[in-house]
């Protein structure tokens, strides 16, 4: 249909649609949000200076929470970072209100050592955390001698021991523990140093923490360290935790067991390891009363379903809403045939 043949209302609609599009485009290209961030990413100090000197807030955030200083730290642009700090940028302002990754940690994680030194000079109280993160044992020792509180919290409530665990620095972790660091000190998210070490595959630190009394069954927002190791598909750490006595049937905050997590992730080898270590094959979640077999069937994992059945999974188990493994498998003919061959008869009562 040509524009001339449209009725008046349709023409008016398209007219205002074009006007609105132009307005949105104008707002995007003229907004300081995004433009100063782009200048930082390009390493364009002159443009960054121009924006700030013309009144742009040096802590202005994009929609994803990123500040210009975080980007400068990520890229390692020392001159831009120093300029932003001199003009009021907050070095402790993270990417968003929850994740705790601030410019100092960003620079440390990306090995921008000179920039880290500059940022530390602006906030010496975080020095022990980043010395622990970077593996600088002499600096950590100096901070300890200065009687910096050994469990001092920064960044999401992390202690120096959390940072040493994150960085995988066993000797620093040992030094901190020897000087009173609490191996079970947790963050507001209920994560201990052991959670950090497991998440980042720091097996030597995992072993040290366990040997020094870390609670392997502490439940955080991501469950126990075993749940986390299973979720990360880290068989070596799963084996270590089990060998050290972790409870394979402990339920997480959503009351899934580690075997439920293995079924969600589809990891047959880890599921077999858990089952051979005493994991309950018919364990049920609290809210839906679903078993690992429900999860495996819904994900069409034939090998895992067969493994669970061979370990005694109930092929006709019903959840509280009437779902069965067969009802979960209705869109997968191969799974349906497999379940039927093992005696499944209940197609469930869920529409």
C-alpha cells in the first residue's frame, strides 16, 4: 500500500512513529550516557576530559551499571582513571549494587599492576584484599604486621581470605589462617572462602581450607560447595569434597540435592560419582517433589536416565502436581520408548 492510499489515521500514526524514532535517535547520540563510556573504551583522554569538564558526572552509569572508571580499570588506562578520580569518580563504586566488582578489583583481575598501585594509593584500606588477590605475600605480611583487622570486609563482604581463595594463593591463605582468619567467615550472600575456591577451581586452596576446618556443608546462595562444584562440572573438586566427607544428600536453598544439580547440568560422570558415593536416587525437592529422574527426563538425557534407573530410580514417581518422568518426556519419542522399556506406565495428570 502506498502512503497516498492510506487513510488519514494511518498516515498520522506513521508520521508520529517517524517523529518518535528521530527523537529517540537524537537522545541516544546526544546523551552523555554511553558517549563518555565509548570515549573511555577508545582510550580517548581528550574526549573524556571534554565530557567531564562540560558537566558530565564521572560516575554516570550505563544501563548495565558500568561506570567510566570501571571501564578504564578494565582496559588499564591509567591516565584516564587518574583523571576521573581527580574529578570525583568513586573508586569503590561497583558495576552494580550487588556484584561488588569495583575498579580496583577490575584492574587487579586484568593484571594492570601500575593502575592497581594508583588505585590503592587512593584507598589504602583495601590494600590487604588486593595483595591477597594478586598473590603478594610480602605485602600481606606487612599489612598483618600493621595490625590490619584480619577479617576486614570489602567488596560484597569479602575478607582477605576470600580474596586469596579467589586468586588461588595457598600460601597467602595459610598465612592469613595462621594469623586468625576465620575460614568460615561468610559474606552477606552466605558464601565462605571455600565457596570462592570451589567456584574458581582453586583445588589446592580447597584442600587447605577443608584441612583447616572449613564447613563443607555450609549453604550459601548457590548451595553448598558440593552443589557449586557439581554446577561447575568440576569432577576433581567433587571427588575431593566427597573424599573429605561432604554430605552428598545435603539440600541447597531450593532444596535440590547435588544429584538434582547433576541432572540439570546433564553430567553423567558426576552423577555416577554421586550415586556411587551414596546419593539418594529418589530424593525429592521440597516444593515440587521432583526427583533427579524428572529433571533428566525433561532434558531428554537418555544416558543419564538409564543410569538413574539402573541405580533404582522410580520410573513412575509423581511430583506434587502430578508430573511423572513420562509426562516430562512426551516431546521426546526416544525418551518415552526408553522409559516404557523400563516399566514406566504413568503418563501423569499434567496437561
